[in-house]
C-alpha cells in the first residue's frame, strides 16, 4: 500500500506492570496473576477510556507462546472475559513471535482500513515467568527454526543468536567502542525505566549502571559476547490500545489531539529457514522501516522519538543503522554521543524499551505504540520528553525472531 | 588402579542421612561425568547407596532428583555439548531429563551392607560411634577382596584409631564434608600417620573435581572445625551460667546468641548453630573428643539435660529447622526453651529488655550477609571492631571477651598440633562456618592491649 486510503488513529493505551525479576512485588515462588488477569486488566483499562465495550467492533489479541508458557490456546476466546459486551463480536488471535503485538496492531489497522471495524480493541499479552529461564529459552527458541536450528543451537538460543551477531559486529567495527555503547544503551534504558512506574526496572537502584553493564560475558554459563545486562528480562504483562477511524473517534468521544494518527506502516517477512548472511546488519528491519517511512512521506531525520526493538543491546545499536539514523558501524558513536538518550536528538525507548520497561513478548509491540502515543499526545508521566515541533513523528519497530518478522509503524499526533 | 577405575564401584554408608545423601549426590555426579567420557561408555558405574533405614533411603531418591535437576539447569551450556550426539535430545528440557536419568541410574539404594563387598571405594557417613564404625568397616574389609579404600566423614574420631581397630592397613583417611555437602565448599582432610599416600593423591583430585576447598587437619579428635565449634559452645554455655546471676536462662541464651551473631558478625548465633547441627550430634562429638583431651572439661551437663527433655534440634528432611534451644517459625527463632519450665518462652516478651541491657551495636554495623559481600571487607572489619573496642556496654564487653576466647581456641588448635598453620584454622572457620573473618585475628587482641 503506497498511502492510507482512510485515516487511522490509535488512542486509549493501557499498560499493566511488566512483572518479573527486578520488581519488588515479584517473588518466583509466590502466586502471581496469569494470562486472564493481565488480559482483563489491560483490556478494561482501554475500555474505560473509550466508553466501554459497546463502542468496540472487533478484538485482536497478539501472543507468542501461551500454548507452552501457560498451556493455553484459543486466546481469542479470552477477549470476551474483559467485558461481557465483547461476547459475540469478531475476535482474532495473531502470532509472529516477539512481533505478535505489532502484528495485532496491523490487524487492527487493516480492519479499520477495510471498514470492517471503526473501533478495534487490540491487546498484546505474554506470561513467561511460569518456567525457569533455562526452560523459557526452549520456548522462546520457537521463534527460530526448530527443525533446522534448535539441536545445534545454544542452550540460551536467542541470546546466543544475538551474541553471534555481536561477535561479527565487534569483528567488523571494533569491540571496545561497541562494548561501551552497549553499556550506555543499558544505562539509558534503566534511567528511562526508573521514571515509568509500570516498568520492570522501575525499582532498579544500581549506582554505576555502565560499569555493571561492562561485566565480561561468561560463555561457560551464558553466551560468548553478551552479559545479562545486554538482555531483556523475562516478563509478564499486557498492553491494550484502541485503533479507530475518524468516525470511531467520534463514537468514543475522543478528540484527534488525544490520538496519534498512523501515517505509514510496513510488515516485512523474511524466510525462517534461510540463514542470516550479514549478521552485522538487520536487513529485514531496514526494509520494514524504509517502507513505513516512505509511506508516511518522511525520512529518519524527521523522527522525534523511536521505540526500537532492543531485545538485546546489540539489536538496539544495529537498529539505529537499520533505521538510517547513522551509517553502518556508526551506531556505537551515535549512542555514545548521547543522541538516543532522553535529552538527545532522537530519544529512544523513553519508557525503558525492552531492556528497561520489560519484554512480555506478545505485548511488546502494543506497549511500543502506547509509549509513542503517550509521548506525542503529552500523556506521558515523568518519562515525558520534549518533542520538537519540526520533528513531530514517532516510529515503532517490532521484531519477531532473528530479524525475521518485522512491523514498523510511523505516527504523528492527530491534527 | 586409576582415578576412574577407583570410582567405578563405590559404596556410601549412611546414604540416607544428611551428610550421606550429599556425598551420594556429589559422588554420583562425578561418576556420571566420568561415565560420559567416550573411553568409559562401555563400562558400568555403580554407586551403592547403603543405609539401615528404608525410610531414609525413600527420602534419598527425591532429594537426588531435585538436586541433580538443579545441577543440570546450572550446567546446561556444557550438557548440551555432552549430549550433542544424541539426535533425540533437542531442547534443554530433554537434555536435563536425560541427565537426571543417567545420574540416578548409577545409584542403587539398598539396606544390605553386603553391597559394599564389591566396591573399590567406601565412603562412611554413619553414626559418630567408634565401636559401630569399627565393626562396619572391619566387616566390609574382611569380605571385600578388592582391598577397598575407606573415606570417613567423621567430624571427630581420630582416623588412626579407626585404621587400627578395623585393621585397614592404612587404606583410610578422613574426608570431612561440611553440612550440607552439596553446598558447603570446605572439606577437612585428615590423614593418619599410616594412611597410604595414594589415598591422599586421589583425595586431592576428587576434591578438585567436586570444586571443594580442602584444608588439611592433623589427626586429633575433633579436628579443626569441631575443635573450635565445641569449645566455642562450651564457652557460651559457661556464659549462660555467669549471666544467670543477673538474668533468666532464656534471657542469657538470647543475649549470648545475639552477641555471637550480631556483635561478632557471624551468620548465626552459637545456640542457633547448635540447633542447626543438632544437640544430639553435639553431644556425640563431645563424647568422642573428651577422652583425648584429659586436661579439659569437654562435657556439657546442659546438653544432657536438654536432650533428656527431648530437645534435640537438627533438621527435617526438607531442610527446615527442628526446635532446639530455640523454637522456629519459618526457620527463624520465635521462642527460647526453658529447661526449668520445660517449655518455650516467647522471644517477643524478653527481646527488647535484653537488647536494652546489651546496648546498641556499633553505628557502622551491617549484618553478616552484607559484610561478606563487601569489596573492602577488611577495612570495614577494622572500623567496626575499632568502634566496638571503644564501647563499654554489656554487649560490647561480652563480644570482646567472646572474640578473644575464639582466638584463644584457634591458637590452642595450633599449639596442640590439630592444625598445621594459622591460615588453616581461619580457612575452616571462614569456608566451613562462613564466618566473615577467621578466629586468629588482631581485632580483639588489640582490644586487650
């Protein structure tokens, strides 16, 4: 699609807490909320802002691996648990690994474009703390090619995939500078998360974050080129947002200013069974962002803020280059110069991103859209940044697997 | 016989007990590692887990299952390599399940002592009674044609006596694990004069593979660990008697326990430690040690009295603490036993009064757990004990005297020839008892100047 045939907006975002290690409330051996509670909390949070379930035409839920983490399938049938008023309505569940949330957004967008819905309730959810990390790694490895890659893969499959990428990147562009940039990325993420009460790292009190993040990786117990601080944590959580047309906005009593308009989007699919050849770059991300920016009619220089998919710090750095904010190999300098910090030229992941806010996989894409909505409509709390009037655009990039399934969306405050 | 050959057929006696089950676990893991080497795959590895109690053996297997799983989860990166040729094992969970099965497959629980007759290596972790140990070891030695090696886990009985009385011809040494063996890093190594040197070489490799810190102790009853612990306890018991001129039994127990824990920065107070070890075990150790130190009174009528009243301490099979000097709620002391009233008195009723009498801790105080994690621990300890020295409260005075006595015991272990050097004494107390500092230090001697 070259341009939007109809205006599409997002509004009324609601995040649950991203729960897991680091949160004071979290105790691995104590009972915790499950899928049902998270879906309900997030869904009701959004419904409350849009006048209830009667305003909704359709529900979409994004989730990666509830079938294994929670032994639960048919998640679409949990949507009506949010509100009785959603029963008998059209609902869908989508899955694309860690891009499941982004795919859910796109399903909502497409429904509004197709005029099969004026108001779509979109939810993302994942509850992962049901198993220890060593078994969670098996489940998350499902985002890779099981038959072709799992047996030869590392115990910590995805950390190792991105550790391998980091190794190649170090080799090509230099380790020392990149290692420092990864540590800075971590620090920025935690400092942002400390401002956002729903973030998993909200309670983080560590003093010297960069020194901590410079810890040497230990391949005997983990992976070769990354340490624990380079990785997003195991998280439980949900996020919900309403995707609406102009008439939908009227129906829910929301002004355009209180919404963001979707100006461009792209969903780009790579082949799961084809190995990555240039591990130092995120080719699929590049393609998705390029398409979305083109559709919106802007360039990366116009972006006021970005929600990037930093499942690992190295993915954060590489995404800068994929988005076109800097040249290949210059991502580390871009970060070390402060450009991605909240006071920088292009603040990234202002509520903490995957490293700081958390990564409840199926919810992440939706959470990213909510953060952009909060920033562009002035609804962010203590984590609010200044958006330059000359660069009023936001971008979210949601990645599934090893740069395989990509969703990129460009936003601007409703006019 | 090579290291591997020696470990092909092993027996653990007392396998259902707390120490025995830990030894079974660690040894089975080591044997499993050996069995997975290409050159060893055709040979069976067998660990006879022998105990007189069916009930104890029934508890052993679930314990092993849980512990092996933890080990597998921790070592998953390496295990994926070990099982890389197994096409059917793909996920971490597949590999962990296979590893558990492989380790458990080595262990044969049995109540028949005859199972040890084919072993080349015998670990002994049975009751601390020289007559019983002698009888069992001698019986195995007589019936076993392999001239097996005996590793005793005794914490107190001199190894040369076991060697002589059971007629083992120097095929024995003391290999004293700390409780629980799976967790504690320390092993005390005790060789009798007659111990064959091959056993020591093997012990060195075995300890290294188990990632244990081995500290040698001379062959004197109690060795270093209990040599210090028992005398430390007897001093504390004497303090109860001294304090009872002013306060009740329960108050004295509380105050001395607090001084030995908080004021001295130890992981637990002395009476809580007795409960952890078991009052009955402490009594046994004292009984074993007593005849060897004729100039010292190593007997505690208080322990006898408490045990006679059924107060024994020790742990439940799940590791939770049984009541002893203290009653425990969620593994924390909640009440103190009073032998006169034959019942427990609530801690809450006497705590604040006792705390007032003891006076405050030094202002720089940090709990033991924080202290051992400090990067500049030595500097902290110097400041802390410097401040303690300047305090004149009852608590500070008791702590200073307690620390000095602990130092005296450490030096006594050296002068009696139990320990070979100061650093060995300190290593046992810091690694085996997790003290933040060794007993032979200058923190209290400076105080005395």
